C-alpha cells in the first residue's frame, strides 16, 4: 500500500464510484490514516481539508460507503474506490451523486432529481453534512 502521500501535502485524491452503475459519486481526499482506516474497516473514510480532521462518510447521515474495490493510478497519488452506497445519496445537497450539474451553453444546470431531504437527515447534527 505504498501510495505517494507527499506529492499533495500528505493527501491523495479519492474518486468514489458506484460499484454497480459505474457512476462517479464524489471526490474526496485521504491522508495515510484515512486510507488505512478505509482498508481496515471497509468503509470510506476521508480527511476533511476544511475541518482538518478525519471523517467517516455517513457518520451523520447513515449513508455509508461500503468499499468493494480500490485501485490506484500509475503515479500512485490518487485512488479509485468502488463502493456500494448505503442510502439514497452521497451528496449533502440531497442528490445521489455530488455531480448533479452539467455545463449547458456556458451555464451549469441541475440535471438530477434529489433523492432525499438533507434538512431531515442532518437536522441538529454537528457539521451539517456527511
């Protein structure tokens, strides 16, 4: 598991893809500890750059990402994590994927339908998203 964490200040980019559909769900970042926890627990864990701490995806929402396969790129500075998403979506705005806007005639337009109500999922929970 010799990833290159030095290239980007101790982080590797983690592309999260649905194992069954192939849809890209989100992009996050992992430091060495987050990657180790992801491998050991089987649940995607990330390093929050804004909060400067580890976070287990779904710790507030319950929408966890069960790891099925992990790949790395040729430079070993990014990982592709194929997951089984537990819940209606991974995006804190209520969508299945964080990639729900498409560039159309120079403007990003919402092209998906929300799959859950984030205000109901995150109400009263610290951090407001997971």
